[in-house]
C-alpha cells in the first residue's frame, strides 16, 4: 500500500509499505480521509519527541472496513466507520471506569515515543482494535468524520466544565480545537459565547459558527469589550485552547470570582501564572485531555447539524501531497484551519 511516512524532521516520503497485518480483535480499515492535527504539525518538526521517525502519522480519520479479525462483532466488511485516536487497553482500572483517555497502557494512533510506536492512518490502510471503532451515520461524509476526533475533544472539554443554562462562556483560541470547544459549550447550554483569538479570520469563522462576541486581544482591551457587549467584564467559565503563558494568563483574568477554567491547550510545557489570581479568587482549574466516551454524541450532533465540521475544512488534498500540506500548515498560511488528506 501507499503511505505517507515521516522519515526525518520536516520530511515525509510517500512510498510503498506492506499492508499491516491484524489480529483477532482488530479491524483493517481502508482509509478514505485523514485530517492533519495541530499536534502532527508540531510533531513533524521533531521537537516534541512524540513522532519519532519513521512513523506513519494520522489519528483523525475515517474509512471503510476491509476485513475483521475473528472476535470482531460490532462492524463488518463494507461498513463506513471512524475510530478513536486513543488505543486504550479496555482492561486497566481507568478503562473500567470509562476514563479511557487516562488508560495506563494508552497508545495514540500515528504517534511514536520512546515507550510506544503505533502506526497511524496516513496510508491506504490502518489497523485498529474493534472497541475504538464507530459506524458512521449516512449524513456524515468521510471528510467530516475525519474531524470527529477534534470535535469529540471539544465536547469532552465542554462536558467537564460546569456550564449552567445561560452562562457566559469564553473560549480562548479559535483554532481546530477551540472552534469545537465553542460549539460544545453551546450544546451544553451556554447563553453567550465569547471567542478570543489574535487572528481576525478565525474570529470571522467563530461568528459564523455561532459565537456571540469575538475579541482580538492583540488589538482591543478585553475587559472593555466584554463590558461593552455583555455588561460585565468576566465569564462564568473559560476554556483555554492554546496553552501559552499569555493565553492562560488571559483566561485566568477573564474568569469570574469562584468561576471555572478548563485548560486544553499545552503548547508551552511550563508557564508562570499568578497564584493569587486563582487562590484569592477561588477559581477551579481543571485539565481536559483527549476524549472519553464522546464519539457517539459527536457523531449524532454532527449528523443533526448541531455541531459543524465542514466550515473548518480549509482544503482537501491527495495523500501524495502530504508534504506540501504539512509545509503549508507549518508556515501558518493565512486562512488554513484543517487540511484533510485522501489516500
Ligand atoms: Zn488530534
Ligand atoms: Zn486501559
């Protein structure tokens, strides 16, 4: 089969590799669409230590079941499917509690670290265990389904965050994840949604996806804008989808006294924040990692149109042009949110 193999920092080779073999509990999927995640772009620079070459990346994908191992009962050849990015063990205490994103044996598709190596879906075929696979509703295209993973990440963060009916919710960062976090907060009952990003084009996209107020913190005074639009300078809950010192500080400052802040982004490994900002104001801070059971909800919400993925797809390109696609994202070409590759 053809695969996009990451061979060295900033480099891919589109080349012939063997079709992967699969075991009794595994499913061979013919990949129809695979999206490039921000973590893939970060990873291909060689600085994260989570895409150690050679590796076939790709953890946001959809396709058609080609064959199944003998223990597989939930899908059959020809089914349109998508799958979780996390290959969890389904046996450890965290998995048994349904907290599969915290599985102690967790591997991520298309990720290689010093402790594990799991080939991903930037290839004609991918192998996944049956318990992470989900049939696609007819209304959801393969390209949209390739965005189910980030959509589920957004829903997971919204689910963990206490959001009451009609609350003001602020989302810091309108990238691939922030745009789904924002839609997840709406599904959860937020009254007014404020989106903050330094890129104007992303704010425009946020408004088209239902943001009530958008603020560019690099151009305007955030509390002034909040007060002008909402009659108050702060939000009941803030979700942070970038992960730098500046954006976390912004998020802390936006959270009301006694409010909740959920951190999803983690670009900068270590940051400094003001302890008094959250101790004296009694904020509740929580982390949100990946997905734990939100796939089915994300598929239903996408099928019914209550969450939209299509507006986030900036380009669809053949897998053979993967190098160009990664380079364009790495350069930060204006207007690019998500690129979907087709094997
Ligand atoms: Zn991802
Ligand atoms: Zn587990």
